[in-house]
C-alpha cells in the first residue's frame, strides 16, 4: 500500500489523543472519561508521547495512562506501565500498514480542528486499527458482548464506535418508548375490553327505558358482551361484580331480545353453557328447510325427483328418500297423488331407530297427524299392521287423511288415551312413543312456545310421559321378533327426556337402553352416554329432538304391572300437546273442517268397545272388573313420591271413567280401521 497525498504533504499524523476522543464524546452528548488501555497503548506508539494533545481538558496523556482503567469485566486493571516508553519514530512505510503505526505531532495538530473528517476517517478504517497486541481477536464494534454488563456503554466508547453507540442508545430508547407505549395500549385495551354490561344504579332508569322499545342492535351487543364476560369471568368482569349479576342481566336481555317468558328463558339458559344457549336461541329464529319424504309405497325417489324438477323445483337430496326443497310443495299434483309428504327431517329418526320389520305388529302410541305412522308403514312395505293411536279426534282427521292419500293399507287408527293401552291390547313387536311434549325443540316452527309454557307444564307433561312410557314397555312382546320401544320428544328439556328414561329404567328392570344406531346426533346429558341421542336445533339445522331406544328382555313382573295400574292414576286434567301440529300441507289439522275423517258415532261403538276391552283384559290374564271398580288398595301401593302426591288428589282410572270431573260424557275410546 503506498503513501497517500495527505501523508506526503502533511507528514505522518500524530496519534489520536484521549483528549480528542473525549471531545468527540462530549460533542455526542456522552460522558467523556477514560478509554481502554488498548487505545492508550496505541497512542503511546507515536512520537507525541508525553505531550499534551488534549486541548479541551489540558490533561497530559501520561496522567491519563496513570489512572486505573476499568477492564472489560468491570474490574480495575493495573496499567502496564506508569510511564510510557519513548518509541522509535516510524517512517511513512511503517504507518502505511495501518497497524501499530503512530502519527507525528505536527501532522496531528492540523487534524484537531477537523473532527468530523477524523471521525469519518476512523469509521472508514478497519476495525483492527484499534486492536492492540496481546488483546486477542479484534472485536466487532457493537457486538452483543459489549453490553452494559461490562460496565456501561460509556466505558467502551471510542471514536470508532461513537456514532454507532449513539445509534444504539437511540435504538434502546426507541425500544423502551415502544415497550412503554405497548404497555399503555395494553392497559387501555384491557380497560376497553371489559365490557360495561351491568346496569348500575345510575343507569338503571336509562337501562329500563330502552327495554320498553328496545334498541335491538344495542341489546344484541350487550348479550354478546355479557357472554364474553361469562366465558372469561376472571379477566373480563367488572371489579366486585358477581357471576349471577351477569347471568341475571343476560336473562333479562334474552327475554327482551328473543321474546321468551322469563321462566322458559331461564330454563333454557340453564340447559347449556351461555355461548351454546345463545346459539340455541339464534337457531330458534332460523327457519328450517322444507323437507319432503318420498312415499315409496307409490313412487320411487328417482321418479319423484324428475317429476318435481320438471316443474322447476330445486331439490337437494339429504337422505335416501329425503329431499330439501327451496319452495313450499303442499299443492302439486304429485303431493295430492300421495307421492311425498312434507315432514320435518327430525321426524324420520325415531322411525329409523325403531327399525320395524316387514310383517310385524307395531303400535304408534301417539300418532296424529301421521308423519311417522305413514313412514313406518312404508318401511314395512304395507305389510304387517301398524296401530296408529291418538286420543285427539280432531288431530286424527289429519292422520286418516294422510293414511289414505299416501296409499297406506296396513294401518288401524284408534283413539285411546295410550296410558290405557296395555289393558286394551298388548303383544306388539315394537312400540313407538312419540310423546306429547312442551315443544321446546320446535320453537322455530311454533314461536308461541316461547311464552305459553309454564312451570306447571314442565311438571304435568313429564308425568304423563312417564306413564305413557311404562305403558309402551308393557305393551311390547319381549319374546317376538322385536321387543323394542322407541321414546321420542321434540323437546330439549331434561325433565322430558333423560329423566323420563331414568324413571322407566328404574320402574322396569326388564328393559335395557340400547343404541339408536342413528348415523348422527349428540349424546344425551345423562350417564346413559352412547345410548341416548339428543338433537339440538343449533347443532344441526333440525328441530330439537330426543330419541331413546329400549329393548325389553323379559316380561314385566306382575307385581310391577299391578303397582303401575295402581300407582299411575289418571290426572284429572288430561294433558294434551297444545302445540298446533301442522298437517302435511302445513295447515293446522284443526283447521281442516270435516277433513277426511268422518267422525265417530259414540253410541253405536260404546258397547262394542267396552266388550272388546274386557275381552282383551281377560286374554292378558287381567281382571276386566278393574275397568269399572277402583281398587281399594290403590292409594296405599303408590311408590313414587310424584305419584303419591298425585294419587291423593286424583281419582283412580276407574273412578275417572265412572264419574268424569268435567261434567262431560265419559270418554270413550274406539278404533277405526
Ligand atoms: C308430537 S305429537 C305426535 C306426532 C306424530 N307422532 C307424528 O309424527 O305425526 C303428540 C301426540 O300425542 C297425542 N297425545 C296427547 N296425550 C296423549 C295420550 N295420553 N295418549 C296418547 N297420545 C296422546 C297428541 O294428541 C299428539 O297428537
């Protein structure tokens, strides 16, 4: 490397003094103090040794060298010598190597005033310039090692790293500021995220007023916020507020937003975790798809699909015989010809679970308006016999209409209170009990359920359901080809589902709960997991539906039959499902005046029916007199607290028949084929 023009004109520059570095530091706004020993030793190499080149502080280089120096590890290091040794003068050639070279005083004096240029020169030079012999490998200017751990940034400040270091400090300051800002934002965010949903004293008047004419958007927002709080109560609740305060607020808002009675809203809220409950309430506002079932007794799936598609109907196949349709299909020629029936998708499931076989004898205990009866008949290919029972004559009109329209020929319609059924007729291969219920699973179809179901309904209806289920079990022949009972409701309440199942298992040790073998669904709530299935409107776009399947493995012990007869007195007020049930054309069956069913001739049939009942009882080894006379001991043998309570107030079945409490003619049941 040759000597540059600068060296030629000015000679070799004087080695940089500590004073110079100190000046640079001060300019950079950094404290000017000692420099590492390595740099001092470099300075000692120049001929300016012993001269004071530090104009700013006037300290001699020697005095500086004499000071104890902090080592890299922060400990005070001993200076290598108290006095710098005079070094031999170096020629330009020596300096040109740039390593270990020195500068003449004269040359250096000319540079003192040109600090910026000097800094630039240094920054442009090789790092190794500052490496002293014996100090090992050159260090990167701002390596991670040069952290505060070794005594602070100032202690290692050099002319070479001053700009970089100040950049580093700036960077650190920026990082600190950014961290502080982030922390502030986080705190603000946390405060923003804690929703204020509880109505406090001051807001109370304000909060109540909007409920009179609710702002639905705000109400919805508050419901979402409350649920968010309940989901993460520890972090999102307001200080001092309890969970029950939030739940009470949520309940109030749900009643206002969705239009439920407080009783029902609370019941449903308690059924699910808050977020799932919200999904349930939302699903009840969502219309169900229109579903049609191909009546395979009259046509095939393919024929029906092509006929309807030719009429411009869009069909979506959702199952073997099932289509979803985009338009109502209650009055097409195919409908009138009985090629299909409009049916809720969930209605198929109990029939599939029952799995009736051709030639069997089936009882459909609560059958009107016949959606399931006609499907059972189709599954059995019009063979065997389905007894389609429903005590409601009005509803039976729709049932009979459907039976005729769909070309069903293996159904006998009868009108008993199904709690009487084991006494009327027994020995069925399979029994379907699609029980009267509160209808909490079909709110989307019948929103009146939101307000018309009371606490009393949730006591009396499950009571009837329990009686009906025992009747269903006792009507089945365990030794035949089946021995199966399917219990279903269109309710989501535990009282009507799991609790009824549990009651039946307790009262009838001769039945076992078995898998419904349905391809989808959700397990029930109780310990009978894997055996019962519950369909919620918000998990599938179906109505809420419960299906449980039992297998009867032996005869019902006589003692239990007697006790059932005695312990299950009829309620004074018969419980009927008050939910309007739509005919297959979606018109309430009550609205069909006259309908397809011609009505009953009570007087003509009365004697025949009474005789038939007595004969049936004799055949089953029961005393037909039980129909007329209440047993004296009936009250004494009740075994469930619920029934005991009821038995005190109610007349027994026999009494009810002999002396109706409503002043009407005694109820007579009859069958029509
Ligand atoms: C959910 S609906 C049945 C729907 C029918 N399975 C279908 O698929 O079309 C319940 C039926 O139970 C009937 N019911 C009410 N109390 C009854 C009782 N004690 N015995 C038999 N059926 C009863 C009602 O008249 C009503 O038609």
